[in-house]
C-alpha cells in the first residue's frame, strides 16, 4: 500500500511541475515583473536602429550639463536621474499610449521590491495594461545590466509622462542613457514582435 501511495504522490508531483509555466530569466529576473518580451530567435520587441546608435554616439560625445541636440533635455533634477547622468529624451517616436494607464504602470513599478536585471542586447516589457506599456532596454551587446530598483525605471517613465504627454491624454517617448540603456513608453502592437496586452 505504501508503494502505491508513493507512486501516486510522485505522479501528482510530476504533473504539478509539468503544469508550471516555464520561466525565462535572461531578460528580467523579478518574479512580479511582466515577463521577457524578446523572442528566442533574438529579435526584440523594440528595435535598435541607426537613429538610436546616433543618439548614443552623441551622448558619449556630450559633456555633462549640456544639451545634446536642440530640443533635447540633459541632466534634470528628478529622482531617477542624478546630476552626473547624461541622457536624451525623444518624444513621439512610437504610437502613443494612454497617459493614465502609464501612470498605473509607474505606481506598479514603484511598488516592486526586486532588483531588475536584464541581459545584454535585450528589451523587456516591465509593465503593460490595456496596450499601454513601459519597456526597459539594455542596448549594450556585451554586458548585462542591473538597476538598484524598479523605481529607477518608473522615474524615467514618469519623466516621459511629464515631458511628452499630448493634449489628448496620450504619451509616447524614450529616455536614452549614455551607458546604453533606455526606457520606452508606448502603445503596444506598433512594431513586429510587440504583442498587445
């Protein structure tokens, strides 16, 4: 009888393990975060193109506390960026998302108590609600990245919200950092590989 009970217990355990969803951790290692959005084939839901490469080149060439390009904002005094950060803000590159949904995502990210980690050359959708998403990208092809908290991503999204919102209550923007990472706020579905949520 004990043998039969042991067999049944092992069988139910095997079914439980096989029913659990697979977790892919190269993109983001936080249990409460929205899962990785890069496909196994290496394509990314947020492309890296020549315009992005040019922005990073200008950031590396720029000195601190200077405007990178006419209309660009450098070194603000909001909690996510310090006075030593060089960054570039670009509005309206992607389809606009609903402002209030992005604000909900910011609140969600501020509430996470995990350390976000992302692999080299990856983008991960860290918040998404009703087709309004916040993405975090590591555009360094060689090194993984870790931030002190999800609040850093939330602060960048909040800055995009403050600077890039339109009169219709929508927002789209990207904050590029000189150490080759960015935060993107946009509506989902505007590029191949970026499914709706």
